[in-house]
C-alpha cells in the first residue's frame, strides 16, 4: 500500500503544490501544507474506502490543512522605514492595478475561493466539488457565480468589493 501511495502522490505533487500555493500565497507555507497533507494522508490511507477517489480525498485534506496553517500563521506584517519610503515614491494606483489573480483569490471568502480553485484549477465537476465541500450542488453554483463576480470587480479595479466585505 505504501509504494502505491507514493507512486500516486508523485504523479500529483505539482498539482498539490500549486493548489497549496494558491491558498497560502508563499513557497515555504505551500511546501509545509503539502508535507503535512501527505503525512496526514499516509497515516489515514486505510480510511479511504474507494481508491478511485484518492485525488479528491487528498485535495480535501490539503484544503483543510491550508486553512489550518493560515489560521496558525496569521500575523502582522511589519514594514521597515526604507520600504515605506520606497512605497511612497510609487503611485498607490499603480500598486492596486498590478494585483494578480492569486492576490484576488486571497480576497475571496473561504467557500468561494475553494469552489473557484476546485472548478477552474482542478477541472472538477460541480457534483464532485459539492461532495468535497459537503454542500448542495446549487450552493456550489452560487459560490462560483459570486466568486466570478467578485474576481471581475477586483481585477478590473472596481473598489466596491471592499464595501461588500464589511
């Protein structure tokens, strides 16, 4: 069983890493998420009832692990004086216009973000996403619709999304 586990894992490592990176936003934490996910999955591989659902099962573990690590790592970011001076030299508008998709995803709420990542990055059908998230299919469709609207606002520079989050 162990050899099979690692052969399947090695095939999907890059997908696990990319997914973890989308959640945590940096290399070190993404590697921690993948490592902890693999450890948890290996320890509980016996609880997997249907081996054909391995990828769905391990991604579900990864998502939960990523959110746990995000909660654990919530901390204030300090900016030194030199960085602050450099920021003042640039136009604030330019900084906001350069927001990329990964940053935009981090603005979404947990359910919307998970639905978008599973649907667009993993190409999972809505019924599988619903199973993974323990939500009805209609709810997943609502998450996707709301997330696409929010992403469009964020990426087009519409600042109304900040008001919706309050």
